[in-house]
């Protein structure tokens, strides 16, 4: 089983994406941030991850890049939503 490696120079990597970009990557840009739940974000991430996972796409560089971008978006949005959930307690 082959795994994607990030061979880019750290100085060439983009800065962390903003929340709007993350919602677009997760295809959740039409929803209000306050209505998102950790469950809905996880379901959407899993659905998209199955489509763009490198193992399903011949380990192409484009699939690796898309999968890493999707994962970064998921981590950002889920962290933000979980922080919001804990603040409302």
C-alpha cells in the first residue's frame, strides 16, 4: 500500500486556509456555521474522503493534494465547531 508524502518545501506551503475556504472544500459553504454539528461535518468529510482518497485514484498527486486539503479543512471546521459547542455549555 502506497501512501502520499508531502514532498513540498515547508517555505512553499500555503498558510493555513481560512474558514470560508474550508467550508467550500467540504462543500458546506451554503450552511450557516452556527448550524453545523460535529456529526454533520464528519459525515460530509467521510463522503468526500471516499471519493478523493489516493488509494481510490491510483495514488495520483492530484488525489493526494485534494485529500490533504480536505483533511485540513475537516480538522479546521470540526475544531471550530467543537470549540463552539463547548463554549455554549
